């Protein structure tokens, strides 16, 4: 043992502790730096928050990492995840037993946004089971059913009907490309979703010319500030213009929205919008699924 080791009081195999005074020190000693940063950032609080940004499918694989990550996944699902995106199950929802998805949804106790876009096999019974499996169903504020074209008016009656309404806090609803829904569903929404602020009916060609009259009456959708009717072939430009003019008259919908502190009533559509791809070819711009 050399005099240097004796003087320092350290064995030859030991190494002095590393004091990190800058990010450069962390880069020079990556392992020690990572451990030090982990301690500073409180990983028990950080990891669940990071996991809260994962999709439902990705969270299924987290518990297989280790016991610690399994506990973090339970924490994330139970207390942090507020947006549940089931789109990755689009080819399975409605094909696999409802019990599988009921078990999955039951762990999310704070979910306020549910995205089921492109779940083309989704049936009314599956949707009803999923919604009722969410512990926070009464707090659900956003529901995306874009391209769930199996849903019918009877299915929506089962989901939205009842007293008191099962979705009292719903603010945004996307029914784009739900081709089997008719004006009956629109009337049902007006009856059971008074807090609705955004409604997308894009590509719903079955919504007829009488539908605009439902939005003229302030007793229907009193909080609605945005209506998306892009690519609805039975809607004409004059229908949209008439709706907007009616909302702007004294005592109209805009006056009511102003009292609530919300933006004025806006209608998108029915015209088609286009974008140009890299080759210069004009293509239809379809962003309705994200609305």
C-alpha cells in the first residue's frame, strides 16, 4: 500500500466520492452523475409522471420491467393519467371480449378524456361497457368516436340516455364518420348534453337538411361554441351562413355565450379544404380525428 493511500485513509480499490458542481462533471462521470441526478429529481415522483404520457398499450408493458416499475405503473394509472387513448386497440375493440377492455379501463380513476377514434369494430355494448368501467365516468369531458361507424342511434340512446344523464360533464364530442347515426342522435345529444361546447359531425352525410334547425333553438346546446360539419354533403353553405347570422342577432347564441365567458359560436364547413403534398398534387386535408 503506498503512502498516498495511507494518507488518504482509502484502500487501493476504493475511490473518493465525486462532488458534482456542474453539468460537465456529470458528463465526465455518467454513472455517478445519473445516480446523483436521480436523487435530486426524486425518481419516485418523476417516473409516474413520465408514465402518465404513455398510451394504454404502452402502459401494459411497464409492469413487466420490475416490481418498482409495476408500482409506478399502478400509481400513474390511478392518479395521473387523464387522457386515455384506446386507438391502438382499433382492430380489437369489438372483436375481443368486452371483459378485457373493462378490466383495462377500470384502473384509470382520473380519466377525463377518452379517445376511441378509428375503433371501427366498436359496438354499442362495448362502448357502454367501457364507459361504465371508468371510475371517473361522470367527470369525462372529452369523447372521441371518430370513424366508429358501427354505432347506431339505438346504441347512442343506450349510452347517452338515462336520468340523470350519465355524462353530465361532457364538453367535447367527435362523431365524425359515424355513418349510421341520424338526426335522432342529434336530438338525443341536445336533450342529454346541455354542457356540450364542441361537436364534430364531419363526414356524416346522413345528417339531413333539417338538422340546422336544431341549432337555431337556444334551448338546444345552450353552451355550444363550435360545430364541425366539414364534408357533410347534405349541408349547404347557406345553412351555415344562416346559423352564424342567427347566432349573432341580439339575444342570440353569441349573447348567451358571452355571458358564460365563452368564445362566439363558430361553424366549420361544409366546404372541403385541401393541402398540397410534396409532389405538388392537391390532396384533401382531413384533420377531423383530432378535433
